[in-house]
C-alpha cells in the first residue's frame, strides 16, 4: 500500500525587480522546509524559480484533493463578495 502524499500550507517570498512578492500555497510536505528555494507553477502553468519558503504552517496536513479544494475556495468567496 502506497503512502498518500500530504500537503501543507506555506508562505513563500520571491524578489522581482526591487519588489517582494508573497504567496500562501499548499505544497507537498517533503518540500515544506523553511528557507528552501522552490520552483512553482504560475497561473499560466509556467515554472517560476526563486520562491523561498519563509513560513510552514504544519498544524494542518491535507491530501492533494483537499488542498486543491481549499486553494480554489477563495475564488468563490471573491466572486460573492466583490462589488
């Protein structure tokens, strides 16, 4: 029986043209290491290098399906609340 891949929520930071960009995303637990530099996909499914893990929220671990549902939930909230 294979072990199910678990995801944890992390805050990442990337320096780009004198500005810091921050995101909070779900990533596989094995990559959720503070100060690790990652390459992640952007909205256009292109790989972007240089994201640094600055905080790991270890309290909750989810399956990939659960993490994807949570990652998409904010979009529905915005649709309902934005004017």
